[in-house]
C-alpha cells in the first residue's frame, strides 16, 4: 500500500522497505548490466569504449591526422557523453591502445601507455592518442543513418546506441566484465579466421559450430602462448558459449655447453603480468617448492625473455617445466563466457554461431539503412536536377519570371509544374551555371544517379544481393588483416598435453634405498640403505618394533589406522635414521585413541581387503586409498568399540577368516563386494567375540596358518571349512595357533 502525501515542497512516498530496496536494486543491477559490464554483440563495445571512439571521431583523430592529448579526449568524453570519473575513462582508453591487452588496438597511443610488467601509464596530460584503422572501421558510415542515436545524459547532444561495426570487434578483441549476478569473458580471436567463418556462414546459414571451428581454430591471444586444450573440449565450449582454454607459456632450451642448459620463456599467458610472474617464480625457489630450480632472471627488452636456470644438467627440462606449470602462472586458464547484449539489449549467453550470425545481421541492417538514406539523397538530387533541366529548356522564360514577377517562386511552380524544392534550387542557381557545359554535366549526373538508384533498389529487393555485398565487405576486412601481415598473423599456437606418466611431485627426488622403521609407540624414522639386521636398531625404553620395511625415497608410504583411514606420506619426507625419529602423529593427523595397524609401500596395481574387529569388510583398489592431506582418507567405517584391524593384499580366489572363537570360514572372493568407502559386509558370524584374522589364498595352493610352535603350516583338507559368506564356520584344525593367526605373507602390517 502506497500513500502519497502532497505538499507544496515535496512528495513523501510511504513504501515498504523490502519493496523499496528490491525496486532500486533491480534498477541498479540493470544499469550495471547494460551500461557497464556486458558488451553489445553487434560492435563488441561497452558504452565507455563506444563513447571514447565517438568523441575521437568528433575530434577528427583519424590515423592520417595528428595526435591529440589524452586529457582532451577524456575531457570531451566525460563532459559530453560519459558522466563518470576521468580515471575510469582514461583506463579504458589506455587498454584500447595496449598491444598486450588488446589483440587489434583501436587506439594508437603515443607516450607511456604502460607495459606488460603491470607498470601504470603516464598521466593523461603527458600522453597523446588517435584512432587506428580498426577503430575507424567501427565508425564507418555513422553519418549515413546506419544506426540509432539517443540523447546524451544532459540532453544537449546525441550519441550512437551502437556503432556500424565494419570490424568484427567482439570476437577479435574479446571482452571481460562482471555485472550483478552475471559476467562475461570472451578471449580475443584472429580476424582472418573470423572472416573465413563468417563467409562460410553466409554461404551455408545452417552450418554447425563444429564446421565453423574448421575456420576459427581457437583464441588468438595478444601475448601468444600455447593452448593445450583438446578439440573436443573447445568444441563443447563454443557450442554452449561457456568453457575455458588452458594456456601455457612458450619456451625453449638454450645450450650453454658441457651438457648445461637454460630455459628461455618467450611468450607468457594472456593477462598475466610479467613482473608478478617472476616474483612468483622467485617465491617458489625461496620456499623450496621447486628445489630443482636454481634461479630466474628477466632479460626482456621489447620482447619477453625470462631465463630459468636448473640446479643440475641431469634434470629433464620437460619435467621441470611441467612441474612449474602446475604451481605458477606459467600456465593459466582463459575462460569463455559469451554473455552479451543482443540486438534488443537483452543479456544472454550465445554460442559461436549465434555471435557471428548476430554480427552479420547487424552488417545487413547497417547496409539497408545506409542504402535507404543514399536512395533518399539520390531522389532529392534527381528532383533538383529535373528542375534544372526544365529551367535550361525554358531559360528565357525563367529569366523573365525571375526578373519581372513579384512572386517568382509561386509563378515558377505554377508555370512549369515545379515542386517547391525545385523552385528554390532554380532561384538559388548562380548565373555562371547558365552555360551549355553545365547543362551537359547535369544530364550526365542525372544518368549516373538513375543507374545508381536502379542498383540500390535492386539491392533492397534482393537478399541475395545484400549478402553478396556483405561478403565483399567481409573479404575486404580479411584481406586487410590476412595471416601474412604482421598484425594479422596468428600469435597463439596449439599443442597437446605431453604424455608424462611420472608423478611430478616426486620426479625430482633423488632415488635412494632406505629402511623405514616404526616402533610400537609410534616413532618413525628412515635409515639409509636396505638393512635386514634388526638387532642393530635401538628403541626407547619400553618400546619395540612395530613395522619394518625396505623402500626407496621416491616411494609413497601408506599407513592404515584403527580408525579406518589411510594416510599417505612421501618416503623422502620421513625423518632421518639418527636417534629415535619423530612421532608419526607429527606427520599425519591421527587421533590419540587410534593406532597404526598397517604400513606398506604404495602400489596402484594391487587390490586390498580391509576388515574391522566386528567382522565386516570389503575389497578396495589401492589406487582409491591415496590421501592428499594429513587428515587421511576415510575408507572403512567403524563405530562404537569396533576398530579396523586388517589390510591385506588380495592374492588368489578364496578368503579365509577366523574369529576370536577359533572358528574358520572359507568362501569365494567374488562374494565380497568392491567398494571405495563404507562399513562393508559381514565376513563371518560370531556368537561371542569378533574377528581375529583374515587372509586370501589360491585354491590349488591351500590355506596356510601359524601352528602352536610359531611355524607356518598348510591345512590339508581346507574344503571342509568352506561355506557361504557370513556363516559361522568350523573350529580350527588341531595345531592351529592359540593366537588365531594365518600366515603373515600377504598381510600389509
């Protein structure tokens, strides 16, 4: 409910706060979307860029003319068209001129306009600018009623709603912006490729995006680089209008002699500041995240040249670069979100075909409007010329009327059936034009205009002729920016990701044999070399061995704990063999009320069996248990008093479990499901107690166990122990260990 209370001085509106906020925020959001953040699909410009180019045109800053101060341009834009701060206008002007920000600069700047290091440009009073040929092409035909104009913010002048766009600016230079609830991100593309795709679309209106991508290979970024995205991924991005492209720096090796080399980076990803990139590389070296990298230097002049020095000549340069791509901005992602304003000023995401078709439709609309205006001018001129011809044919009478009549205009119209426009033209004619030569020129001009009129009328009536004219226009753009020119040549190349199967996080670790020891109280250490003499290993008082294994510094160690989690530790991260080592709880986040129950070297090809004390378990692939954090990877769910007690390698086709009640059950391994996480299924049913041990074996080899003397034996007639999973089982054979343990050969603990 709104109550209007009117007084002589003001109007007070009584409105609910929710309604007031929502209506005003909606107005703000729409203003941000249409006036700041999103470009128009037709000319690829936001209002500030459009106003800058229009103001430069009014100042006659064409390529052939002299430069003018940037402050003059910014002042005109701010005072006449763009009521915002001068800093934002100058920033937009600067970016239109930067060759590392804009693929095809629309402004030609003179002076310090910033650099790829991220340094700021000089103040606007020190720099000068004018338009480039691309900027002029966007404005071509603006005086020929090709687009609509609207009043400026102060209603003192007019500005174009969109430019005629004789240059495919949206895809050529791209656009970036963040609005309220939406954003746009379009990387630059190659103009020659865009024109080729547009010409194909003119010939084949039903062309698919995949066909257009035969012409547009992908983004063509101002700073070059290498796109390492699959064709399938790029096709999906262009089909939906959303996606991204992985861009890498271009690099090569430089031989220094004696087997030494250095890496030279000559191109960096789009929108990455070179100085920031080098700072990041220096931080990586200082923090030892890249211990294989010795130094980084910036030897750039006008061209980018970043030098990377490896620590050793034995380091593979491809492995070195792959590792740096993962942790620095030497690799970045150029996102694609073709969210634009269509011809009705409605924001929506378009695919590649829709963007090109919208541009072509705009060119056609501009062509029709320019042709109609030209036709109006021709008709006007033909009308005037027709009056001139009547005057020349009746020259003496025309002179008499002008000389002796009081109202010659009215008399001319009445006497010769002239229009008012023709009468005015005759009255304004100079005496010098009344010669025979001028009469011939009028006749020739009339004939030429009639021929031109006939061509325009044919054009307006024939869509085929219209598209043919647009094709000629697109071909002219393609020829000006062809791939053989300096500006038109493609800068960004394409490549497949290198097939490197090595774990880059461990590729540069020196490979050495070690022996890993963990005590009962959880102290872990790594001793150099492979030692099998356990007698020389010292422990703290009241402590003893829990795990003992041999591995390499490049291996990953997996620890299985009673909480059902798997923890992953790089063997190179273990404390040295001097002293007693360090508590395992400093390396992993293991709760105080849980203990490690297994430790083994990671092998992605193995399948494991995990089991809890309450007799539940399942199969799991070893590749599914690797943890990426100190917190571990939860795999076997245990609750209450139950704990994880076993993790064994699956070898064979049979599973044997024994309970604390000394009953054994053998069943087929395919009865146990494969999972990645969960409680699992019941292995064996117990009346009292829980699970004591579990193992797997091959049917033809038999079931091994530990006898009462501690020696390994084989159950001769194991088949009498066989049943279905979750059965009660049968009592263990005579001689079976009172501890209820099978052979430890397959046990990973």
